[in-house]
C-alpha cells in the first residue's frame, strides 16, 4: 500500500485487482445480518484503474473496454461506493475536499469478484496520494472495512485469509502461480440473495474452517503435485446453483473441457476453472469458446493489491 509520495500531483491513478475466494466457508447468519466467514482470498490479474483529480464537487464516471463489463449497471451518483470511499477518507481527516473519480473497469459488475470493492480500495489509496494525507495502513484498512467486507483485501492483495464478515484479513504465504479460467456471466447475481438462499438451504450449521492442507499447498506448491484443486471449496455454490441452474451447466462444461475443478467465484455468477498452467488455461478457454462460452479470461494469482500506476 505504501509508496513514496510525489509533490502535489494533479491526478493519481491506482490499479486494484479482482479477487477470488479459493476457499469460502460460511457460518450461521449473525444478528447484524452478516455471515461469519472463513475464507482464503487470492488477488488475480484482472484489474480496475481509478483516476482521481481535484474538483468542486464529488462525481464519478465509469468507462469500460467493453469486454466483460456493463458500465451502465454502475451508479453514476453518490450511491457509487467510490464516492462513499472518498467521503469516508475526507471525513476521517476532517477535510472538506472533493474530487472527480474516473473508473476504468475490467472486473465484472455484480460478478462475485469484488469489483466495487477494488474500486473503493483504489479510491482510498488514490485520494490519500493526491492529497498527501499519509494515512497509515492500519487506518486505511479500518476505513476499508467500513465500506464493505471485501474492501480490506483489495488493499493488501496477494493471498490472505479473511475472517469476521471477511474484513479481518491476514496475509498467508503463497509461493505458487495459480492459473484460472474466469467464465463471465451476463446476468449479475445479488450477494444478499445468494446468502438468503444459503440460509434457507443450509443455514451454515457445520464446520466451515479453512482446511490446513490448502494453506500448506499454497506455501509449498511442490509438496502437493495435485495443486490446490482438491482443496478449493465454496459454501455458497449450492445456493447460487439453486438460484441459477445455468451456472451448474457452465461448471459441467468446464469440466468436460479438461478443467480439474470448478468453483463459484464468491457469491457468483462468475465461475472459475483451475488449470495446471497458462497453456492448459488457454486450452480450456478455447474449448469453452467452441461450446458458446466465449466470454472468458485467463488470469493468474496472486498479484499485488491496490497500487499507484501513474501520477499526472
Ligand atoms: O459487506 P458487503 O457490502 O460486501 O455485503 C453485501 C451484502 O452481502 C450484505 O448486506 C449481506 O447481505 C451479505 N453478506 C453477508 N455476510 C458476509 C458478507 C456479505 O451476509 N460476510
């Protein structure tokens, strides 16, 4: 998170990664409506870029390269999480300042890859640099947790466990380079609806702790020739498949195309297939395209959390 400061930049661009949950264990709903989680996050090579400049009032605009993202689905008013992030940072420092925020999106909207959380994390870092605030990492993580369960992870990136409602993040040693085929889906799936279906179907009355063998394989990839495929898991998968049977069909297609394991990404609807290397990932993506699943991306993780890529 910390970079050397340049004096008085006019604009700052920060890049933040999408996340996947290599493991997502979900417990019984809490009295505040959130679910206790035990998760292993991994930041992957699909990014949003956020550029901030000083302005007389808060504004946000979203542009997209078109591939997987429906920019029209992103609010362009103060309900957008990036403006909430900016206001939270300004209030924390008792500043009256406001900014124009431009988001260049490649992470799908409502896709289960924490795109909005990435944008919020990027905004915190970008405004901190634009305004030379020197906010400590601890403070940034606390502000991020106020904004959403996945925002702290987007700050730190890499691979990390998440506890609490996901906001209590602890980096874990990950010495692998893991390749994933991301299968995008046009129809967003609301996170609360998936948790709601989970409560109805399962209720979370089980041991949902992260398997130590997964953490050990991340630390020592050579120690397990099967890789992490046998340990990945998502408690929300049955609930998402219940709401959206087409997701199960896409998972089955990925298996038929040679994927060792498939996994729902977060609360969906994005699906993931694990590959042993980049070539296999590209081969699976190619075969999926032949079956009509042509909106895919080959990504790898872990990658860095929110970081400055340009000062203007
Ligand atoms: O924290 P965030 O804003 O991302 O959460 C969005 C919604 O997802 C929450 O309002 C809640 O319905 C659900 N959620 C949950 N348990 C979590 C995280 C999210 O039930 N640990």
